[in-house]
């Protein structure tokens, strides 16, 4: 068995795996394979050069120290600009795309505290009309009927979070009048009932 061939092939495979780990999400599986290849390469170099050619051994060690960071750095700089790299790496959103999304988010946040009216049944999501605009919304787990007044309390993504507006209970002005019986007096000032004599 040619140990020097194992050392060289193992190093090449390890370098390729390190580059692949950067661009391909694998949950660390490719990194484990890269480290295994590197271990096999070190073992092959040890068997091939440690006792017989120390100069080759230390050249190999120096090449590992230089090649691993150089290969990874160059691949990060060059690979994304290649046609193949553009298939794997998605371009960052443009400033116009980001600002458009941010403007929409700011507009939705400006509605917090305002009241609107549900357009559809919220079960728990649906639509609400706020300031003559139709927005996607959701309640806090409650079912809310259409045409009910709601208050915007938060924003989650592109949805408004709403809750029902509690209407103040109107106290009847004639409550006291109903509870206390009326005593009407006659025209001459006398009472409309007789007081028993003691």
C-alpha cells in the first residue's frame, strides 16, 4: 500500500469537504467527513514519511497549515461569483426590497392602538378594516363575528393582532327614580294618601 498516495488524496478530499461544508448545509456531516479524511491523510503521511523522510513530513505539515485557510478563504471569495456558486448561494435582497418591507412593517405598527371593524369572521384569523384599509388580522384565540369593533394591540409579521373593544356600560339615568316610588301631591298641597291617626 502506498501511504504517500493516501496522504495526498486524503488531504485533497479533506480540502474539498471543508469548502463544501461552508456552502452546503449538512448539519455538520460534511465536516465530520472532512476531519475523517484529514485524519486518514495524517496517518498516511506518518506511515510514509515520519521515519524515512522527515523533510517530506514537515513539508506536508506546513502545506496543511497553509492550504486549509487559503483554500477556504479563496473559495469564499471566488466561488459565489461563479455560475455554479450562484445556484447554491442566494443573493441578498436589494435595498429597495428591504426598505419596501420595512415601510410596510412601520405602517402596520402605526395602527397599534387604533380601532377598526372586522370584515370577516375571525376564527381566529380574518380581515379587518382600519382607516378604510383592509388588513389581514388575527384575534387572541377568540372567535369574533363580522362587523364588530376591535382594537389593534400588536403586529406579528404582516398580521395585525386585535381584541374586541369593550363598550362602556351605560347606567340608566332613571334607576333611582324606578327604585324610589313617586309621591305625587294634590293641587292644594295635600298628599294623595291618608296618614293613619295614632
